[in-house]
C-alpha cells in the first residue's frame, strides 16, 4: 500500500491501515508492505478511520475470491 501523506505528514495512516486492514482474520503467511510518500500537497488529515474502509474492502474482496475458488 502506498499512502500520499502530503508535504508534512502528521499521522502514520499506513500503520493504521496495516494494523486494522486485515480485520479479524488470522492469516499466517500474510505480508503487508506499506509506504508513506511525501508529495508537494497540503498535509493529509483524518476523517473517521483513515484508510481502514478501503483496505478492509480490498481484503474482504480477496477473501471472497479465495473462498469461491475453494467451493
């Protein structure tokens, strides 16, 4: 995952996404790589669970595809 943090990062949104994105699953072989990228933009700001819904959607979509292939 790559997060655009703007020019002056205040909070590590990538850490939030990595820690909360996998939900309640225990996945022993999961490897997440996250990176904060500094760009020439205004600072990023949070608004209710930053990055968590997007990451949860991606993980749930993959779990659905995997479970369908196991049927």
